[in-house]
C-alpha cells in the first residue's frame, strides 16, 4: 500500500516544475502518524523556501489524500541522522586500509 506522502509526491511532481520539485520537494523526508505528516527538510534554507513557496500546495495535497484527517508540520531533520551517526561512531578504528606507497 502506498503512503499518503508518496501519493502526494506523485501529484506534486505533475504540478510543480521539474527543477523546483527535484530541488525542494524530493529532498523532504516524511514521518507519517495517525494524526500528522511531519516533513523533514535537510537544512534551514530548504525549510524556509518550502514554507514560503510550496507549503500551501503540499498542505492542500495532503488534505486531499488524507480526507482532511492529517495535519502537516515541517522541521529540519533527517530520519537517518541518528543511524548514520551511530554507524560512524561504531566503525572500528583499524578498518581503514593504508594506501600502498608508490615508488618515487
């Protein structure tokens, strides 16, 4: 079953210019719950741009696909940031191979 956000992405891709969609909408990550869709922007610049230029259209599309049952919020973050940080920290110190020395 497709998520509401994936359905919204399909619709928005047809309603927003390709460059705007790729630059501003595609990088957003969604966390869906029973009452809300939280969109995570990778940084403040993307968050501010989406709020100013696309938030109303995104909100309207989510309202349409959720039959008005979901609220929309937008914040800075990433679903994978804690996993990536943990993986970075857990990497063994000796796991990096030394590059062979080339003769001079």
